């Protein structure tokens, strides 16, 4: 009997040890073409580029939110943020991620995972019940929102809000160190680590040694390039620790930006718009996945994917219990592993207050301001979104309009709106955004 118990315990231990780890690198406000793998030229990004070389790079990767917090709702829940009317960033009580929603950490904990967030939360800090430790995370430290935003404490550790963090406002190396510590502590058991950078969101702050490396550039470009490179170095630090511990082949890794670029230094190539808009420049993002030994590397995939897909893919990879709640993302494993050539066709939806868009194949219907007549675009022929094809294709415009209306009717109306981009002067907002970058 004693021998049987020992064997059962050993079997349980081996099963736990071989469960797949989940690691998400989440960049903030990074232009979709910023990494070298996407032809970015401002700063070298060897560690992000290696993820592309060893994994899959998506050229039509999206976030369902064109600003920070809504995109994070989608990532953490696998559900459109419009389901809870979370269209804009939280700024006060009543604008947190609703407690009725289940986070990725809450899905993975019952499967035996240690769960940790290092970095930006931005889903509510008005009460401990909205903080990460109450939303399924075992370990939590970072910033409650954007650096220097609001009047209260910017940082948290556990459920404690703190005013200062040693080394801040430069946070990428701090986060790399904390992430490595979490990996070290859990190297013998499965973990989910969400590494959510402040970079490359403003303020543009970086370590002196990185500024020195980009000294030949103009002052703004120097600081921005250094910020990108330091974040990339932090990714490299974490990946090196995984490799040293021989955990890389047992870890499914995602590298995604929360929305499009905000700075005028952001490399967006020919995409129209920026953060704050449902033009491609606001919603198309860097999107990569790696799982060495399981996902063939060096592939470039054009199928449209969205950050909502991360949760169902992670659940499939970890063999966690399938949730009873409806998810809006899809499991990408068959596509990633090469078992499927294409994803099943679907529509992707975007809403930011009065702005909205829907993508179906190469077609996109977009309304990027209050007073704008929706445009019908073909992204394959016109990635810069310049030519309205409504007159030539009225039936397609009618179809996409109906699809968005049907989808929107199943969502909750925005609980609050960001009037800077959705107010009465909306026809001027794109001009305002461009001016803001200067």
C-alpha cells in the first residue's frame, strides 16, 4: 500500500512538472511595426525578433481595444470588453473590470497553476477586491495604471498601494528581475506569468546607459529608441532565465502590444491613425507566439488574430477545464502547430465609444469619429485605409453594417466614454491626435 501511494505521488508530481507554462509579454502603446521582425528600424530588438524566428509572427494581429484598459480586459477575459461596457480607460470608482468577469488567472489556478502579474494592471485599484490578488493572481507587483497618472499611489505590491518603487520611473529592468524571481520560485511547477510593461507608454524614461547607446539620434528619438531597447533587453533577460532552467520548450509564449502606437516616433509604416482610433494604426499590433518543439518556427501568418484568442489558446495548451462562460476568442493551437492551414472565417469587432469597426476577411467597415460616415475598405488593396469603396460595393457595406449592429445589440452600452475622442468635436480628433504627438 505504501509503495502504491509513493507511485501515485510520483506520478502526480511528474504530471504537474510537465504541464505547459504560459508567459505573456505585453507591451504598451508600441507601434505594430516597431520590432525589427516587423521591419522596425529605430532601435534593434533582437529578443523580440528571436521570438518571431523561433515562433510565429502574425501580420494581421489585433487588439480589440485602441486604448490601454479595454485591450487588457479582452486579454484577461477572452471576451470583448464591450460585453461589460468597458470601452475606455478607468479613471474613478465604478469603472473597474466587473467582478462578474473571470480572468485568465482565475481560469488557470484551478488547473494547478501558480499565477503572477508583473507590471501594469489598469483594471481597477479603488478597492482590494478589484486588485490582482483578488482576481486570481498569487503574485502581483507593478503599476496600477500609467506612470504618474492620477493623484494617488502609482505602484502596488500584493494588495498594498505604494507611492514609490525603487528604480522607478524606469521599470523594465525591475520587472525583468521580479519576473525571473517568480520563474525561479516556480521552476518545478506550472506557472502563468503576465509581464505587462509600462514601456513604451509615456513618460519616455530610460536608463542612462541605454540613452548613451542612441546618442547620435535626436533627443526625442534617442529617448524613445532607448525605451524600446531597454524593454527588449528585459524580454531577453526573462527568456535567458527560461533557457537556463531548460523551461523554454515547456512554455507557450506570447508577445503582443495592447494597442497601436501613440508617439510620433512609433513605427506604424503606412497604417492610418494611431492609438485612440479604430483605424488600423490604433488596433493592429505586434503579435507573436512561440512554443519551441511544439510550434514550428520562422513562420509568418496572415490570418487575422486578436488578443481575445490568447485565453482559449492557453486553456487548450494547459488542458485546463473549458469554461462555461462564452469566450469570444478562438483556440489558435491547430493553426500554430500547422495542423490547420487557415482559421475558420470570422468577423472581428472594435468599439470605442462612438467609434466602431468590423473586419471580415480583407473587408473593413470603419467609423472613426462621431460625425464620420462609415467607410468601406479593402485592406489587402488599401492597407492605409484611404479609398472608400462604399459606392462601388453597397451590398457589402450593408452586410457589414448589419453585422456590426447585430453584434453591438448583444453588447452593453459604454458605461462611460472618453470625450476627448468621442465628443462633439469628433471630426477634429484625428487632427488633435497628430498635434498631440508633435
